[in-house]
């Protein structure tokens, strides 16, 4: 009887030991997995991008003039700073500059240039981001932004015989909007991204971004 009882206690000890080992392994595994769970929360992100300018980006008081011809545009260069309050939600501020040059031709003689212009545009906007999908090195997002645009246009009339060209400068301040239905970011702390939308950042916008903050899953 004593031997049976001792065998039973020994068996119980082995089961308890195995159970403890399994539980410890599960806890360690869970901690490791949760430590690697992707999360944007608490990250400060700085992005630099370049975009293609849409047709209505450049305008002035006579922008609808059919004799106006755009000869040069620099594209949109932007810096964006955003903070991720949650893994799927961030708010930020963006600032960008772009420039353009063009000319006006005579309505009856299209080959004759009557004046030239240069335009400088500065945009400052507040943006809200929503992340559709977030994985360890991949995220898909959308964002909406709005803010003031400050444009200065300098127009110079071509000189005529016995006269000099006249230069005039006009300023224009309006509220601009950017809607980007889809953007894709690939990478960890340092990553590349591309966006498709319409507004002050252009139709296609791409660049690089870097996330500052607590050591996250990309360091593990």
C-alpha cells in the first residue's frame, strides 16, 4: 500500500513539473510574441516627399486664359511631422513649396509671347491619418489634410519697341485640401512610401520617413 502511495505521489510530482514547464514556456512565448506585436502608438514620424503637381496647383487672376502656357514646374517638395496617438490614428502638420514658370501668348498670333510669369507657392496644412492595415514591415493608410496656401505670381510684359517690360506682382492666399485614399509604407523605423491622391501634394507623392520613439518591434 505504501509503495502504491509513493508511486502515486511521484507520478503527481512529474505531472506538476511538466505542467509548470509547459506553463512557463507558454508565458515566455506569449511575452515574446506580445513584445513583437507591431504598433504605431507613441511614435513620432518625420517624412520627406516629392510629388507631381496637378494642373490646378498653379493659378492666378487670369488662370483660365486659354493663351496661358505652363513651361516649368518644380513639383511639390514636402516635409511632414506626425504623431501616432494610436496604432491606427495619427495627426500631423505638413509644409511644402513648389514653383512654376510660364508664358502668355497673343490671342491672334500664338507664336508671339506677350508676357511671362513665375509663381512661388508655399503650403502649410494639418493632416489626419487613418491606418487601414498594419503589419510588421507594411502598412496601408489614408489621410485628409487642409491648410492655407500662399502664392506669389510675378508677371513681366514683353517689351515693345521704344518701351520697357512692366513687372507686376500679385499675392493669393487660399485654403487647399489634400485627400489621399491610399498610401503604402514599407519598412521599419526607416521606410519608403508612395501615395495616390489629389490636392496640394499632387496626384502621386513618394518619399521616405523615419519613426522616433520607444524601442519597438523592429529592434527585436
